[in-house]
């Protein structure tokens, strides 16, 4: 029996943002008149590819992806994302990585469970986990690229690409602005009652990173740690 996957939504072509690290800016329809952007990151090692924050793409773009290498691993970092993971798992028989006990898309069962002491499938990298969060959320830190790959926790926006007019109004009223920020709806969802994620963010700031790319927005290059340090020092977490 064939599986039913989410549709292909409008997306950009795959581009290289750092050496052997690629970004595809895509979109998702959230309801009538509502749409927003979302990102997929691809990391190449030799002829092997790892996909983070999967976004389903057109057949023509899949051929471009396949020209980069063979998809071996799919990494899910956040509970709010996972819509298109199964498509890539099935198409490429790829190993699926995620934390356990996700609330959204609970039928996505990891073959490799993301933990702080588990080595990712990418050299010179490690997983960072928000240990205080009430829902699973992790970051992939690629050390030699000084890159944080996030989902909804830390984002950087500088445009409204793929946002419908109505979505822009709603997002603006929710407090979203251009620049680096901690995702408000995410933070509200995952912060324990009468608790805080302050200790998690303090641990994160001990990592030596300069760049960040999230599941939404664009790449922030060279100044990510300075901006995040300032943000966290002035932000109630």
C-alpha cells in the first residue's frame, strides 16, 4: 500500500551556504490564506548526505540533490517539525535520527536516538539538547564550520519570503521581527511551569559558534554568538 505524503509546496533551489553545507528555502501552507517559509539543510561528507529539517521538494530538485551525493541520514531536531521526514526515509532508506517521545508526528520512530553522548553522523559535530524543555528540541553543532543548525529555538530573519499577507500580519502581531530571536511560541510551549530555560541557554553560549541557520529565516554568518549573547543577557528565559 502506497503511503500518503504531504504535498510539495513552493521552494527555492538548493544553494551552498558554507563549504559542503547547503540550504533549501521552502514553504508550507498552514491554512486558508496562511503560509510561511521553512528551511532544509543538507550536509555533504564525501558522497554521503545528511538532511536536517526535511522539506519535500520537486522531482527536478531531487535530481539536483542526488547529484550532490547519496542521502544516508535524516535528522529531526524539533518537535514542531517532521512533516516530510517519512518521505525521505522511504525514498532513500535513510537512517532516521531524533529524540524520543515527540508530541507531533509521534509515529516517526528514530533508528538513532539523539542524546548528548551520541555522536552525530557528521564529523566534528555534536548534539546540544535543551534539557529543561518540556518537548524535545535539539541543536546540531558542527564545530569546524562554527555552525549551529536549529529548528524553532533560535532563528534569524531578514525577509518575509513565502509569507502570505495575512500570515505577515499575524506573525507581526505575535511579536516576530527581523533579526536574531528566540522563537516566542516555541519558548512558551517548552518552558516548564514556573521554570526557565536559562541554564540551557547558558550552556549553549559556551559553544564556539559564529553562524546559525534555523528551520525558518536565513543564515546568520559570523556574528551569531555575539548577537545571541546580547539577546540572552537581555531576555527573560
